[in-house]
């Protein structure tokens, strides 16, 4: 699109794939999300991780629970002051905070190579958001785990807000949500629907880096 818009007919084009081979992708039923979150982060003692929540209230609540359990955590959402967000982000980057509990407001421009896991406490609104958020893990090329807690209550909640939209915005939001649900529900290798969403194929074979393989 950029080449066409700027008429850069002789520009060199570099194309990279969407597959992040070192990310272990998993989705499980959300049954007791707080307990499941504690069990998951306990698998990575003294490692950096990000937990994404849908609302500011959930971020603050989960952050306090994890702190009470002895975890090193910090919150990040638009309800904090700019100085509070900057301080928490800097502490996370410097490994002074191990776990960042955040809304989607967190992550843009973060260059931290040793994030070992990303936990989605709530269902992302789209595969684009999901892919961008799990992409903040494992930038050092070492295995990183990405866990999605999935429930139909989250789906119904998303549809409630989608139904307030109109026209093309509503149709687009429904298509994005349906694709995200398909990724969570699929029984084939999760990389197949994930990469297909971005127009990239993946062999019909086991990747050994998702819970369906």
C-alpha cells in the first residue's frame, strides 16, 4: 500500500512471515480465572510476564490479589496518571517488577526481550490485538508461553458492546470476534487459523508449540 501510494516502483520489498516459532500458544476454559492466573504465573518464578485484562477495575483487582500472594506486580491502564504509568513501565523494563497487569494500553513501544509469558485474562476483541500482545513475549528467541482463558461469558459481553455499534463497524467487529472465537475453539494446530487470518498458510502437521499439537 505504501509503495503504491508513494509510487515507489523501484523500492525493495522485504517480506517476513507471521509465525513466531518460539511462542507456545494455549487456550483453556476460564473456570476460576484468579486461581488459574496464580497457577500459571507460579510456573515462571522470577521471570517477566504480562497479564492482559479487559478493564481497569480487573487490572487493579488482580494486581492486588497477586501482590497478596507474594508476586512482584504493577498495574498499567489509562486510569493511572502519566507519571504512574511511566514509573511502572520503567520498573518492568528494568526487571524491578516481574509481572505487569495491564489493559491493552500497555505494550506499544516496549522493547523487552525476556518476557517469558503473556496471559490473556479476558478474550481479546480481535486476532490483530491478540497477535500484537503475544508478540511482546519471547523476543529473545527463547520459548515463551501464551495462555488465553476462554469463556462464552466473555463472548456475550463482547457482543453486548458490538450490538451498540452500527453498520460496517458492527459487521467488522462481529467478524473480528468470530475469528477470535474460532481460534480459541479450534481443535487443529492453533497456528493454522492464526496465520490464515493474516493470509499465510501453515502445513497441516504438528507444530509441537501449541496445546493442540
